[in-house]
């Protein structure tokens, strides 16, 4: 128990962010019309592509002699970029179809 | 100084994700919201490349980084541009899998790095490094690495299966006791991970106690990759038995998984942009998943344990349910042209045939003749929530004509003709009448309440979920076989002649 409290104390900033973000995520999505479910899912899919930052850090810190790390990191950056670029472009294309019609 | 701009960049990115997601949930602002989030992402990536510092050291390997970014951007761009509207759900699933794999790879590299740092700081090993001068590795660090690995891997493997299922490469598969295997797999993964986390952290306090640090490093690495393999298996078995009707729910769930996996990276690098973005998607995705389950009157647990596919096998027992009658094109055209109200129920068949434009043309033609035409959109019609809305919006069908489930059901008893275009499970009355049916309890469009029902299908084969539909044998129902696009073209031609 004491250890757990110590842990809470050590990571309290992160824990605050996690808790607040959970509420925010629920709040933000709460009133979405069903017409937008697919683009919203796709947009959210692109946003979790932020994992690319981790991939870039890992790649940038890798020892230039360590080919295993370099190759895995390279793959991580490629896959993360596909997630980000593909995700945003596909969402953009979907939303093109929701443009206001000219009458 | 660089650090300040790095923090500022991450702050801007976090805010853009939140505001972008908010804007994405309103039709008027959705497009700008998406671009705002994309701009935030670009800022986050640029500041990371140029300003990130670890113990005062900038990142290296720029050639590798830019090469990977370029290749990924080109592949992502082309894939997103070339994909057909019908294949959009598969694409989202595929992109989601890439994100999950990325998170898992980060965990792999970080774990290997950690093993080397802790147990094999320098080769050859010196006495001094073995005595534990590096210090104990915090349990939290191992924990987030393991979480990122397991969640990212499950999301990757699951997304690949979902992708294969949606484009027909992977069939539903289930055997007796699969649920038990899944629970067992999950327990083993949890047990092994817990052991690894605790043991790694404890042993790292004093790596010198090992006669051979190499052996310790090897056994931890072996356990790590064993967990990876188990997680792949779990991801595969988790999605395999789930039927087609549940795919939207599964993709949405895996989407939120990847969000959590990304957030683990945020914990690992103390990176607020990753943490906010990941948790935001994790929370929003989970809520979206629950909303979808609710639309089908099923619990998330029920979907998670994959019982849908298992019971679907027993649900499709009776293949002969009576006789159906066919209708000619001219009769169908006549019926609709002289109706007062026509309701169109689109389904996946419409998407496959790419018949949305000709469908809109039929709707305009009927409206010109004074027929009231509306579309009844079931929340899970097609292969993704909102699939039909996107498809019809592409053909310029106006918003007001798209009715949601409840609205449509109120209007159906006062509707003369219902035209079902390649939809099946969402109009299956077995959901209300047959407790043995796997979709029993799912709210459906009550098309049998209308005066006449015309069903367009390619053949009498059961729908994607593999369940017989008694609607087709009903007295009010007439079948109009053929490809949706061709049938609609002919219908339009017929009605023009009347």
C-alpha cells in the first residue's frame, strides 16, 4: 500500500493527465451524430499515430553500430508514418463527401 | 532553449488533437478539425526530430529517420488516395494495425536496450559494471514497455485478421472451447508479464548476483519474445471467431487499444503529446465501441469473448424456410412510381456494386413524380458505423433524407414500398422473433411493417453473418435478383418510360 502511494506520488503528473484525458475523450465524443462515426473513427485512428514520436526517438537514439535496433526502428518509423499520413488523408477524403452542396 | 520550443510544440500538438477531435464530431467543422490535428501532428514530428534531447544529446541517424518518414509517407499517401470507398473500412483497420505494430516495435527496441544496459553494460564484462552501479530499473518502466508490447501486438494481429475478414481473405473460424483458449492465453500473458516485470526490476538491483549475466539477459529476452508470440496468437484468436456483423465494433475497439499502446510510449518517454493523444483516442474509441454495442443490444463482454461466431454456427441450421416470389423490373418500377412513400434501405450490397450514384438518381426521379423518398440507415449497415452515410454523401444525397433507425421505424408502417438494396441482417425479423438466432435482440428496421417490400440481392445466399432471413419468404416480400447497380439502372429506365 505504501509502495503504491509512493508510486502515485512519483507519477502524479502523468496520472493526472491520464485521468483528465479519459474524461475529455468521453466528453468530446459524447454528442457525435452517427453520420460522422466512420470519419471520426478514422480521424482518431490517425491521432493515435502520435506513437510515431516514440519511434523517431528510438531511431534517433539507436547506436549506429546496432543494426537490429536500426532495422526495427526504421520499420517502426515507416509503419507509424503510414498510420499518420494514411489516416489523415483517408479521413480528409471521407470528409470531402460531406461538403455542403451548391444549390 | 531548444527544450522550451520542444515543450511548446508538444503543447500545441496536444491542444490540436483535442480541438481537432472535438471539431471532427460536427459535420460543419469536421474537415478543418482533421486538418488541425494533422498540423499538430506535423509540429510534434518536426520538433521531435530537431529539438529532442536525451541527457543533452540530440538525436542521430537522420538519414534513417528521413528515409523511413519518406517511405512511410509515400505508401500511406498512395494507399489512402487509391482506396475505393467500399474498401475504406479495411483501410482504417490496416492503418490501425500499422500503429499497433509501431508501438510493439518501440517496446521491443526499448526492452533490448534495457537488457543490455542492465545486464551487459559493456562487453567484455567488467567487475565494476556487474556490481549494480547502474541502479535498479523502476518497475513502472518495465510495466509500460510490456503494456506497449502486449496491447500493440494484439491490436496489430487483430487488425490484420479484421482486414482479411473484411476483404474476404479470412473466413470465420471457431472451434469448441475457443473462448476457454482465449481466456487461458490472456491469463498466461498476464502471468508471464507480471513475473517478467517484477523479476526484472528486482534482479536489476543487483545484476552482480548472477554468475553469468549473459544467461540472465538471455532468459529475460526469451520470456519477452514468448510473450510477444502469445500476444500475436491472442490477437488472432480474439478476432477470428467474430462474425462480420461485429467487425465495426472490433475495429473501433482495436483502435482504442492502439491509442492506449501509444500512451504507454508517452509514459516511457515522459512525452505529453503521446500521452494526451493516446489516452484521448483510447477513451473516445472505447466510448464509441460501447455506443455501437448498445446499438446492437449486446454487451462489450459478449463481443470480446467472441461468442457471436460460435452461436452463428448453430443459428444457420434451417436452409429451407418456404418459397419466395420474384418480381419483374416493370412491376417493381410501377409499384414505386405510383407509391406515396418509398423507403430505401441501403446495405453492403449497394457499396459493393458502387450503386450510390444511380440510387440517388432513382430517388430524384421518384421525387420529381411526387413520391416521398427517404433512406433508412441502420447504425451497423455496411461494414462500419456510418458506412452508408459516407457512401450516400458521396453521391450528393442530402442529409434530411437519411433517417436514423427510430425515425425510420416510425415512418415504416405508413410506407408503401420499401426497397432493400443489398442489406440483410439489419432487416432480419429473426432478431425479434427467434431467440435462437445469433442476432436476437438487435434492433432492426421493421420493414415488414410496410405495405410492400422489394428486396434486391445478388442471390438467395444468406448475408455476411451467415444467418437465414425469414423476411425473404414473407407474403409482402418480392425478390429482385441482380447486381444493385444494374438493377437500379434498369429501374430508372423503366420508371422514365412510365
